[in-house]
C-alpha cells in the first residue's frame, strides 16, 4: 500500500530543526548536518530488520519508510530492500546503497571449505557425478573433472566452473516466516527427490557449505524477510540460486538501479580480467586515484527467479508417496471437474534446464560471487580476518567505495525529494 508521507519529517525541507538536545547529549556539533540537511551523512542498517524503532508486526514498506528512514536525506546503507519499495520509490532507493550480506568467514575464501568438501565426499564415498542418481543429466553431459582439487582454487573462483556437481539441488531451510507453506512443500518435495535422499544419507556429516559446493542449484525462498544469507553463500559455492521470493532484490543489479546500462562483461570473458575491469581505477589530473562508477549486474545472468506460488503444491506425502488429487492441491472437489494436474515441483522444473543454460548461469554466478565477496580469494587469508585486523578488500568493498563516491555531497537526494513531492501531489490533488 502507498503510505501518506505528507507529515513525515523526511519531507520537511525546513532547516530550523532544534539540535540543542542532540548537541547536549552527544557533545557533537550539528553544523555539518545542517550543511545539507544530512544528505551527505550515512546511516548503516547491518541486518534486514534493524531500524530506529521496532513496531510489532510492521515489516515491508512500513519498515523501510519509518524504521529505517529510507526516504530521509541521509544515505542509508542496508542489506535488504523489496521489489515493492524499489518500484514505488526508484529514485529514493537509488539514493541509498544496497549491499550483499556480509560474509567475513575466511574459510569461504581461503579454500578451507573447498578442501573440506572434497575430503568429506571421498571419506563418505558419496557417488561421483557419473554414478550419482541425483545428478542432472545436463550436468553429466558436461565435461567435468571429478578429481578437481581446491589447491588452485584459493587464488581464483574460476575452479567453480569445473567443480563436480552430483546433486541437482541442496535445500535445508526451516518452516518459518511468511512463506511457511512454500517452505513446507519445498522441504517435503526435496526430501523425496533423489538429491534429498542422497544428501539425507549423510546429513550428520554434510553441512550446507559442503552441500552447496556439490549442487547445481540452491533453492532460496523468502522467510522472515525477502532476503537471506544463503542467497550469497550459494554464489560463493558456485551453486546457482533459485529465487522464490517476489520481493527479493539483488544488490548491484538493474533490479535495484535500472537507470544505468553498465553490465558485466560477456559470459565468455575471463573472470580475472572481468574482475580487474570491474574494479579498475582512473588517475585524475592532480595525480589522485579514484574509483570508476560501480558495476551494475543483470540478475538473470547468474540466478533463476521463479513464481513461488507455482511451487506450493504437494507432490509427495510424508512417506514419499506421490500425491494426486490431494485436497491441498485443488480448491474443487466436484466429481464433474477433471482431476487436477500433478502439482509442479522444483526438481522436475530443474531437470528441464539445458547444459548450455547451466554453463551460462554458472559463469555469471562466478562473476557475481567476485563482486559480492568482501574478501578476495587467497590461501593465506585467516579464518577470522577481521580479528587479525585485515579489512575487506573484495569486490563488495570496492563497490561500496564507488557507490559512495556517486553519492558524495548528497547529490542523489534532490531526485528522491522530488519523487516524494510528486507522489504527495498526486495523492492530494488540489
């Protein structure tokens, strides 16, 4: 729904605010805030539901507008926005910065999880891709070296292109959030699929960071909010995300900012060269070095997005017997009505995807992973780099610098302000 923002403080252009209480409480001057009404200041929301207040049962647009103040002059850095919000306030969304979920676990980037996965798969004697009943035929048709090692993987993510994938999918989300029905059905249908049966044989030993590295696709439904860390972990593991949430928005993509046409290089470009091109710098006349404009990705190049409602049907019961004409799959029980078609399940859909499409998406996922990484891949990265005083140096850190430079001096605030004024005028015609 559209909110009445007429009386909200973020639409008030009067600079006569009282700052005495702020200055007295924090001992800080307000002169820098007054300079541009806060438009060159930064507010950071480090979790999806973080905000200045926590009204009960108030999420979605209300949360972005009122708890996080996304329509106020300051630049709001957050890790979640919704499709609904971006479509309603495109200029205000662009004024702010949407970042990927932070992942500062060095084991994702120093090859430790890659090595663990290889060793665990060998120890458990999990079938390789040519023998696995859970592997996609399209995956088996590709030339894959099952002996691929993580030894050379630590300096680059290009090894993900040749990693053996004996599972079609890996899924482990709980049954909670606003998409509880979808999650229940995904869970049952996955458990009864060949991928689920194989993974469940070793469920005590195989954790999600291992399963992701051996799966072609990783289902990503909505939960307590549209986003989750798994969306980005899947990419870092070379697993193609399957987005089952209408409101989820990928950072650094045209989903968030469709005002630009800067896209990543063609899929056949070398990843290392593409990354260098993404993060290259320019030298100004005075000798200083500055970041070029940040890269804008196309989400369809590295992830699938499906209509979640189409996968809420129940294909199997709890004993993994196929269910047809189940009341939960049909709203009609008339004997004159033809029996409903079997519910769509994710496994059947994924089996229709071609080898060429998988290769295209995986190449895009590799490039997206480089851009969403807070640390570059390297073997000497500690398990806890922040504790060792090592600051993020990956694509996400460079993107943040570039996006902040675009928003210097609050120069994107006027478009947001105008957008709100226009909406206010339309909702209150004279």
